[in-house]
């Protein structure tokens, strides 16, 4: 490169790396509009009508790297027309299908500050105060969970909250990595050093199983456990078939079956890495009997992990806290900040009761996370990480316990109301009662409901299969229309001979979702059902019902 | 809760979830200032002088959950005074110590848009167009890496870029998860189904090693490999001691030692999960002889992974691309977007040459990432993930290949200049020549340099240890002063009898770092050294040098 050309390049880059005057009007305008009126911006720019995936893909087929730079305003225009317009209105009060919801307005400028500072929390040299801030956030949530257990008092937290050698938990991108981290710790603690064996972290699984005399390693959870547990069993080398699925009673783990399966596993010389309780199942929002599980885990000296990715914030509520009784006995707990702490996606945490637990996965290197340092990267599965803890810190302070309590109480209350609306209608069936703020239901025309009452198992199965088709089609049609959104899932319904059925699933976490919105969602589903029932789905359902008579 | 109280709560939450009029002046003011003049904002608000960690921690000791809400303006004030002020000025042109650098100004409003949309890329139902956009970003970078290999042409990319069943790569939070994902895939492909064995993903490592007749599983990399590989070997159940460290010649892998160690491992019936080449080592920025490694990997049918977290973007440069020759033969490549793609922390990718490679880690569930869906979560280690691909998409389009080429060329050019500045000074020693835009050096007073020339290995070791102390203290003093920042690391120096020495490490990625800034950094180090040399460090060094005469 000639000297002159290099100078010109540098000047160009200087402009790109520093804010230019008045040049970026398109992007700046979007920025300002979002700050001023986010809800309006989203309503105005997100097109609701769903495009077929193949159409969505059309603008993203080019694999050649763009050769020349383009103006920021060009890219802003593209993003507005092709990306913002075709994104999902997750903040809409009528989008109650998933766990990604609206976020408080102050999170957005905070997110910009976070990115402007661009700290990297892997080590204190690139994160400075973000290190103790993250530790504090972990400490506060640790205390939310364990603060009612004996000895988890001021003195305990003063000692551990900013400790250099141990940690009360780790921050990560979300619940999957949190669950994986908890099982990683549990696995490494089960296969601890013994004799010549230096521990699984150093010597690997094979050597560990030999040293401890295990033929298998398993993790146990109810059938409603999150899919990340299977993935974790794969990653950690246990194998997915070694995630032992325990039966459920009303979507909560069956403690008798659990005891039975523990005995079975012990008999085949399996090491039980962890017993996982779920506080708020992803599909139905149920909470396992955590106290009973804790007792069984203690009896058998098994690591007890609670997946509270969704439900742990229920502890904010004086009224509903009791639903999670027993969580304070867990060895580790997963909690997602991007769910019921209302922080943007991706922020999760794995908390550990014993401040020494994370020692089993400690790592160090020469240039960073040196031994004895305060570097958070010593204990995290991830390396470089953004300062998302700042957003959680702000949520905890701006909303306070009472603010989060309101959100929890409102959500659970609303789920109860919605359940009543469903039950009092003649053409909807509540398929799972809400325990937290989730429920499932389906549309069942009156004649199908009557037929189901009289049908034997085989005939009922055919009706339920037809209803599952109907539910799937209603959900897809509703999603395509794009004004409201509920999700769907599929599991065995005890009230229908344990037949696997597709059901609507709703998550009532957006405080702006009103009773009226819920009524409109049911109305839309009813109308869609009527239309669909005049087609092949209706034909199949009527035939299945007719066969009963 | 009474009806009236519930109404009041709802009203309060409505305010928190929608932008209030004129209430949040403090936060809005910060937001505006960042948009208008980011560099000025950071200069003005970040206090340079380093606080002792214990002082930093003082404001973050409280473990009790705040009970009552606070005003957003209160929290904004706290963040400005206690967090922004005490964060690291990663964007400063004088902070050349780590891989976290300045980012182009347009990334900030984009980041806010991303958070405002709050998409979750785990499944298309919560990410819609973000799904094909992410696939495109992966496709473009895949082509950057593999586009020069035979058959990786338009036709190939048209077929695979938006494929529903397979993927060219995965997006993740950063290089560590990318390396872990690549080794996870490699491990699962090595222990593929065979006879009764359903594959490691299903049956676990133990069964896999039995089925394939391996006594150990190992990964091989040069001594300069990133620490995330050790962590991955722990997580994946291989054990850290099964990360086989191959010797280096001038900080690049020694192919003869590699061949020797492969034979050794085969002789002990070890399955070789992967051979890892490094394209830009974290400590010195050297590139392994990738072509030679690829040939050896092919000969032994070993998965060849290239950790290009730092160096892969060198491919943008016509001038320097050749340094990475052979990368197009890799089975998988890690690239970090939050490094040389200049996106905020955390965005990384693992790319796979074979579109079927990721099948070995595919997961599905009932309510999301259903089989046959377009859901990106099918292949990712993480679950919920933000739409960071939007920022990468924008970087690729706004800067274009030519923009990134300028950044690469400037950085490598500047490293060459800085190396000359160091070499032409009488009191600094260039400890590693830059190949990319990293180099290491140290301060060596003239008398120590003379003594080292005459010293035998033992005497030289003592002098080098004293110099290491000096280097460490200079680095800490410089960091504490907070105006400039270089990092330090420690490794064996071939030119000093392979004695492990502490050295300064610089990363020249910020285009705003000028020759003048580099001169000032050396001046500051020289002054600090003079001051320190009059103390105990100087005493130790002089004594070690005197012993030579």
C-alpha cells in the first residue's frame, strides 16, 4: 500500500470508528424513535402477516462477501424493511406463546451503554468493576434461593460474595449452559480424585469410572425435563440414553418411581451424577415436589440440581414462594435472567450452594485467568462474555423485590383467570391446570367432547389424534396471521388414557396482556377452528367421533 | 391482592414496560451523549486511575435483595459514578493489551435495535427472519474460508446456505463455545454408531470406546493452543491430560514432533478426536503450518480443526491471506466476530466444511426445534441466543471485504512498525516477531542485555527471572496508572535457552492507534522501568548481571 493510500484508508476507518456528524441519519432516526416510543415503533414496523420461510430466505441467499463498503444508511434501510419488518413481535401483549417477552424500557439504553463500554468479563483486566458487580448479582440471587436455609446469613454472604478463590455461581448465556455447567460440576465432583486417579477433569471419564467402579453414569429427571439435559448428557460424554426419565403424576415427578429407578441404577452399578428437579417445566409450568426430591437426594448422597430457569423468580413473591419449598436444599440451581428477570436474551446463571463446588471445574492460563486472580473466567464454561450482569443489577434495583413480586403475582393470577375463561367455555378444554403462569389447552367442538366421554381407549385415541391435527393447524394459522401467538407442544394427557396430544401452550409473563387480549385470542382460535373444521381436519374429526356411536 | 391494589400495580408496571414521558432524563441523557460522541463520553466518564480490587468491591458487597423499586434516574447515576467510571477503556487507542477493542460507531444503535426486537434465535417462532439472516452470515464466512477449495462454488452455497436439514456452521457466544462445539462434533463423529453401539451421543463415551477399541481419546495441539481446548477436553469427558501438547518451532507447531506424537498415541490405542491448528495464537499471533497439518490429518484420517478465533479474518486481505494457506482443508474452523469482525462481545462461530457434520450433535424437542424445522437450536450447544448475527451482517455489509482488509492490513503493518521501533531502541527487546498483528517484547536495560550475551544458561536464567519480575511490575504499574495498557504473558523463549520469561503482549487491532501512541507507550514503560530499577527489582537484576562478570 502506498503511503497516500494508507492515509486515505486510515481516514475512512477513523470515520467508521467515531461517530460522524449528521451522516447516519437513517440509523440515528431509528435509534431516536426506539428511545421515544418503542411500542409504537414495533407496532408500526413489524409486519404481522407471516411470510413462508422460503420467501423469508430470499433476501439472504447471497453467499459472496460484499466487496465494497456501503453507507450505514443503506444498511439501516435494509434492516428496517427486511429485518425489523419480518421479525417476531415478542413484546406484543398478544404474543403469549413463548418465554421471550416484553422487557422494561430502561433495559434498552442500558444495553447500549453495555455495548459502548464493551467490557469482557472473562478477566478483570478487561472488565474491572464489572467483575465485582457480576459477583454481587450472583450473590443476591444466591441469597434469594438459599437465604432461608440455615447459616446462609449476612456473615456467610459477607465472606463469600466477593471471594477471590471460590464462587457462589457463574453467569452465562442462558439456561442451557447453566444446566450444562451444573451437571459438569456434579459429574466432576462424583468422579473426584481417588488414589492414582487425579480426577475426571484431569484424567477423563474412562479412568474415573474405573477408579470408582461404575459401569454407567446417569442423570435422573422427570419426563418433563428440559431438552438441554439430554444435550448436556451428550456433551458430557454420558450419552442421552443415560438421562433416566422418571414418570410423572400430574406432570410432576413421581417420587415412588424415582426411588424405584434409583435402586435400579444402583443395582446396575451406575453412578448417579445428579437428580434434577424442575421448578416450572417448560411445557406446563409445573413444579416438582422439591422437598421430597431433596430428601431422597440427601439419603442417597446424590447431587440435587434444580432447573429453575423459568420458575426460580417465583421466590420474589410472598404469596407463591411456598410452591418452591425445598429449593433451598438444592446443590445447584439454574435461573434465567432473560426470562422472569425481564432482561434481554441471553443471560443465565448457575448457582451453587457450596462455594467450593465450582473448584471442580476451575481452569487457568498464563495470559489470563491466572491462579489467585479475581478473573471470573476461571469458573465459566464460556470464555469472553459481555457485561449482561449490569442489566440484571439494574433490574433488581429499579424493580426491586416488590416489582418482581408484582410481575409474578400478576402472571400467576392471570393464568388462573385464563384457565377459568377456558373452563367456562363450551368448546375449549383446559389440558393442564396452571401452577405458575403457564397453562395448556385445546379447542374441542362440543360433539367431540361428547364423543370422548363415551369412547373407549382406541376410539378416543382416534378422536384425540384428529384434535391434535386441528390444534396444530389452528396454531399455524394463527401464527401466520401474526396478530396473536400461542405455541404448541405435545405430551401424554392422563385424562385421555395417557394418549399423546398436541395442545396450545401459553406463557403469561407480559404484564400488558389483559383479559381482553386473552378473550380475543380465544375468539380468533374459535373462528379459525370453524373455518378449518369445514375442511379435511373436520372430516377426520367427525369420522372419528361418528365411529363411537 | 385486592382489586384496587392490583390495578395500581398494573399501572406501575405499565409505566416500567413502556417509555415514560420525560421521567428518565438521566438515562436518556447518557443515551443521547453516547450516540452523539462516544469517544468523548468514554474519555470524560471513565476514570483512568486503577482502584484496588478491594476498593472496587466496596460498592458491591450487599447481598440483600433491594426490597423497594428505585427511580431509573437513581440507578443511572449509580451506573455513571460507580460502573462507567470504573470500567476499562477498551476503545482507547492506547489500550493495546487485549483482543477486546474499539467497535465501529454504528454497532451501538444496531445493538439497541437488536435488544428492542429481543428475538431468540433458538427457534424460528421467536426469530423469524433472524434465522435466515444468521444462516447467511454463516454462509458468507464459510465461503470466506472454504471458497477457494474445489467445488465450494455458487452451486454449493445455493444448495446449502439456507438448508433445512443441515448447517454450514453454528453461531455462539464466542471462541470457547465454538472450539467446544467443533471438538464435540469431532468426538461424536469418531465414535459413530457401529454394530450394537448407537453412537456416543446416545450411548456415551464408555460404550463408544469399547465399541471402537480405544483405550484413550486425545486431542492434539501445539503448546500455544488456547486454554479453551483444555476446558473442552474436561467438559467432553476426555480429561485435560489427554490434550496432547506438541512442541513448537518459533511458536508454530513442529510437524516432526506432531508425526512422532501421532504414532505414540496410535501405539497406545488412543483415538485421536482432532488435530487442532492455530491461526493466530492468543499469545503471539503466530499461524501454524496449516497446509502441512492438513496433509498429516488427511493421511491419518483425523478431524482437522483450525482455531482461527483471532486470525481467520486475515483472509479478508489480498496481501496476507496466504499466511493461512491450508485453512480451506480444515474440517472445522472457529472464528470470533467480537474480535476482528469488530462486533461487541459475545459473538463467535464454528464452521464445518461438511454440511452433514453437525448432524452428529443434532437435538430436538416437542415444543421447539422439532425435527424437520428450520430452528437453529437443533445444532447449537446453547439454547436461547440473541440476534447478534444482525451485527455481523451489518459489519460485513457496511465495511465490506475492502473495509476489513484495510483493518487487517493496517494492524499487521502497524505491528511491523512497532517491531522496528522496539528493535531500534537500545533498551527494549522484541521477544517474538509479529506474523499477524500481535507481538511480544520486554524492557531490557543495556547492562542486562550485555550480561545476557556473555552468560551461560544458569546465569542467564537468573537474569531472565529478574527481567520477568521487572516486566510484571512495569505492566501492573502501567495498568494501575490507567492511561495506556499492554498485557503480559509468560512462555519459553528459544533465544534464551528456552527459559520461561514474562513478556509484554500487544494486540494492534484498533485502527486509531497511531505511531505516536505507540511511542508514548514505550516512553511510559521506560520511565516506569527507571523508577522500578532503583528498587528491589533493580537490585535483583543488577546482582544477577554482576554474577556474570
